[in-house]
C-alpha cells in the first residue's frame, strides 16, 4: 500500500485553496511595508517591491503545480528535491524546515499573537516575566514572560486540535482564512473610502518616485539615493515581502490528503496565490491613500495597518485591527502546524527522521510528527538575544527572529532548486505522467529562477551577516543525514533512491 493511502483524502479544492491563502497571510502584510518604505524610499518603489514579490510568487506557484500533480505524495518539497536531485538534498530541506523554517515561523507567529493581544490587554508583554531572563553568557538568555507563555499555549492548543483529525483542522483553517481575508478586504475598502486623505494620496501618488524620508542602509553603505543603491534596496526588501508571502506551497505537504490531487493541487496553488498577492497590493494602496509616506516610514512599532485603521476610526480602529490581526495569525499558525508535520512524516518513512513521526493515530493524522514539531517550536520561543545599548540599557530580542533572518536566503535556494527540478525531471523522467504542465514552460520557470537568483546573489553580497549563517544552518544537516541513513539501514529500511509513480 502506498503511504498516502493511509491518509484520508478529505481536502477539496476550497479546503486546499484556504490552506494556501491562510498559510500565507499572517502578520507580515500588516507591518513590513514600514521597513520596506525605509529601504526603497518612495511610494512607487514600495509598490514595485510588492509587484515583484507577486510576480515571483505567482511564477513559482504556476510552475510548482507540475511537481505537485506529478507527485501527489505527503511531503511536498522534500519529495520533489529528493526525486530531482538526491535524498541528501531532500533531507537538507526537511532538516532546515524542522530546525528553523517551519518551527521558527510557528514560534514567531505565536508570539506575534501574544503581542497583539497585548494591545487589547496591556498586562500581556514580553517584559512581564514569570521567569526573569537567565543569562547564558553576554549574548543570550532564557526567559518565560506571559507573552511567551501565551505563544506556547497557542501552539499546544492548535497541535492538539489538529491531532483530532483532518476534518477539525480544515474547519479551523477555512473559518479563520475566510474571516481574515474578509478583514483584510474590509481594511482595503474602508482605507480607500473612509480613510482616504487627499493630502496623503496627492503627496504619494502625485509624486511616486522621488526618494524621501528616513532611508535604511541596505548593505555596503548603499541607500536608495543612487540607481544601484535602489536596485539593491529592492532586492533586499524582498526578504520582507517574500517572507510575508511565504508558505504558498504548504498544501503540497498535505498532498496525500487532497481529493483529485492532480487537478486540485495546481489549481489551489494558483487560486490561493492570486488571491493573496492581489490583497497585498491593494492593502499597500490603502496605506498610501490614508497615510503620508513619511508617516509609513516612522509609524510606531511598524504597525502600518493599525495606523491606517486609526485614520478610519480613531477611537476603535487600532483595537479592531489588533483583533483582525490576531484572527489572521491564528489561522496562519493553524495552516503551518497542520501542514508541517506531513513533511516530517515523509522523512520518517524514508528513515530520515524520528521513527514515531511516520505513525498515524486513530484519526489518521501524524500525531507524533505534530507533537515533535510543537515541542521544538515551543523550545524556540524561550531563548532571547541580549544587546546592550550605549546608555547601558539591556534589551532582549528573540533568537527565532535571528534564525529566521538567517534562513530566508536558504529557503530561496530551495525554491530555486525545486523549480529547477521541473527541468531536471523532464529530462530524467520524460515518461512520467504530468497531468498539469508548468504554465509557460520553459520561459516562466526560467524567469523565476533568474529573478530569484538575482535577489539571492544581492543578499549574499550585501547582507552577509544574515545570509552566510543560513548556509551554515543548512550544512549542519549533512552529518545528521549520514547518521540517520546509517541508523535506517541498521533497522532494515532501504533508502529511497528512485522515483516511483503512484
């Protein structure tokens, strides 16, 4: 029996599209435009950054559908990299996914939920400690604040709910995705109507391209004041906008639970991605007609959406926006938790992850994979980074934030390799059935590889502090791979080496 036949194929096209859209929309769209505006320096280039992100994401999803329809197996990108290149490449992705990408994002989203709860209930704070910071040297500490505790509670709650079966998991996902897309659409409509301010709209759209305000050094002393500096800034800004659009491929992890996967996987990838990137671009237009550009650059805590809501309704807007963002975050984390465990399930089937992760519970979901994922996500919430300000004030950050910054470039490498896998598999496996062929092949997949490759190259040259450590994190998986492979052989598990069509 093929491994996917053990799963319940309970996800239809709507469910799959909701997983794509719900996993993409978290808190990023509500805050990152402030940082992007400081990097590129003008309203027009802010919109260009989101257009570039939209095009890259759409090209990737339209191409990725070929792999999803060709191999409708639990595990998604892990399986595609394994089959196109080698089990080592698949494992390095899966290892990084578990170590940082999926679990770190789950941790970040959970603590983000607690932060926005703190807007409504000020007692919730990362500085309201149950266990004060215990320093581990001069750069790191471990603490437990009530905000961290709420983040941990959120992860454990969603993990438990998803362990009760796919039906409950998809119900949560559908409900919260519909609610948050509605909330984002409402912000857009109200922002361009009630929130419209002629002074802001005229200043921003009447002078789209003049660089102004506070500018951020994007590497090597470059800023958006020069043509080349602007090009670098647009590429560096993709770390914000692409990260806000990430997880568009999460549905492929659950391919073993999608009905008619050869049709619904490519369709849900395209529909979910188009929906989200359209909302993202429109949201930024709403920001620009409501707020002066310099206001976007300097908004408190980068909460651009909250500032826009404050223009719409000065009394209740920020609180309502906090509730909307919490709904968005809750649905996003449900999608991340639901899908991630399926990747570890596939790895465990190959003997390359903890053996328990390949077991399905009586509800036919990988409960042990969910539990292992939740434990590590909760662990990542506890460590804090420590910095000392010039005046001697000690400030605490979150280690998972640094780790996520490090692996953004690594994640981009895996995306490029995955899309490149379309070319590799067409050459190596021309006889395999391809119910869906990549739209615009070979031009669209090649354009994605070139575009993402340019962004990646700029990051490695001008953002060395955050890119090269990401490679180190990926490479830690090399010895782990050979250790797990040896253990698998001792248990009589033959390593998967070749593609087998279902």
